């Protein structure tokens, strides 16, 4: 298969309209959102959705998120919308918030991983919204990468992973948020956050009151049957082994400097991803800033890109300074810990 690469110019450009029509007819189209690039298929076309799993190498029990352009698209997909769900939609749509509701029969089981619920969001990206409108169908879209790899925040990342496996890539520039949407299950009481993202628990509580975090987030454990993307399998991982290093900063710095020296002596190429406030402490050419320790949103926008850069550097190991799990930091650490596959080091213990 030849992948057609389109640099977005306008929603009326012939190539863009061609991609939208292909999407409606069952082809796969990668497109930008505010979070990461998505790999889209007609959510109501079972064969098209199956082709997502094949292109990504994604396990079939891992549910997909359905993207819509307006609330008129929502009603045929769900059996009911609770008052609290409506409040969240009003507050945060379009935006990086996915809401889980009971599905109707129009939504194929393959789209939902066999669940009787469907995850839905309205992306805050004009290109994504225009593509969905022109296609005229809800769009199932996981991240546009090979399964388990770092999520793509630039079109070139999609090309690296899926060239020759999908029909179209629409280049709309870098993604603003950089990590996937928050997923909140509105079929339970109280609501449960299944995956942290750009809409923080506090932001949700400000709208609907009490909300819980799923145990898989708190305990860093995969689940047997995922109710949302990112719950069961190792995700977001570069080719190098990722290690998360936690603890007091002084202990972290001491541990990291020794680890990198030991690696170098053993012929292992390692890279440190650390806060820009700490980079000088390491004095190493292979220490890279992921942003300010005081700005988790900045770190979110860079972490997946840096994982891919480490791959291009030929890194064998990546050591990542942990950040506080507060606000957006919860989402950032969720992604880093998933990429590490549980390899978490408590420095100083």
C-alpha cells in the first residue's frame, strides 16, 4: 500500500476532501488532534475498524475512542446521557476529555473491544473537526503509531511507524497537548477516571463533584479486561529500556550520575531525561531537558518526541527523572511509567 502524505492547507483543498471521502468509505487516515495524531476509520464500519488493529498490531480487546465533530453525532451512538456527562461536555468539549457511556447497537463490538460501552470525545483541533464533518461519520481513532510505541505528536512520527500500512497522513503540525485525553467512565457512580490526561481530576471535580481514580492508575497495575485504552498493555515505549527514577532530587542526581558512568564503562549507551533546572548538575552530553519541573504541561508536550529522539540516538537505556503526580503531572507520570513497564527506582533507598 502506498501512503499519501498531505500537508494541510485548507478544508476545501481537493486532497483533504479526497482523504475525508476515503475515510467515510473505509480507508485509514491519520490526522492531528490537540493531544496526539490519531489513526482514523469509520467507527460504524466493522471492517474499517478491524484494519486499524491490523495496521497498528493492536490487541483486539483494547477499545477505541470514537471522535465526533458535534453533539448531533453523539445521540445515535449512546443510549442515554446523564446530567453530569452533559455538564462535562459543556465544560470541556471540544477538548482532551473522553467520556464513556452505554452504547447503542449501531456501534460495532469491534470498535468497543466487545464492551457494552463506548468512549467518545470531541477533539479541540480544527483540522480534526473539519475532517470528521466532511467524512460525515463518527471516527474511531487510537494514536497513529505501531502498538506499544511512543504516541506520535508530529506527522513524521506517523510516517516512521505506519508508512505503507495506511492510506493517508494529514500533516497539521505538532500537537499542542502531547499526551492522550483523559478518559472518565460516566456509567458508574461516582464517575471513575480510567486514564489521566489533559483534563485533571480537580478540573472534573469542579464540574461534577467527587470523582475516583481507577485502581490501575494508583497501583500501576494492568487490568485483565481494559475499559479504556492504555489500561492493560505496555504502552508508549521507545526501543530503549526506560527507567523511572524517583525520590529526593539530591538522591536522584547521585544515583543517575553513577548509573550513567557504570553504563558507559559497560558499553551501554544511556540517556537522562531531566528537568531543565537540573541539567547542569549532570554535565553530560547525553542529558536532555524535558521541560520545567514546575510546568507539567510543557513536559507532556515533549516526552513522546524525546523518546523517539532517544531511539534515533541509538540509546540502550533511558533514565527519566520523576515529577510530582499533581495536576497534569499525574498524566505525564502515567505515560512514563507505562513506557517503563514497571521499572521504577527509588533513589536513596
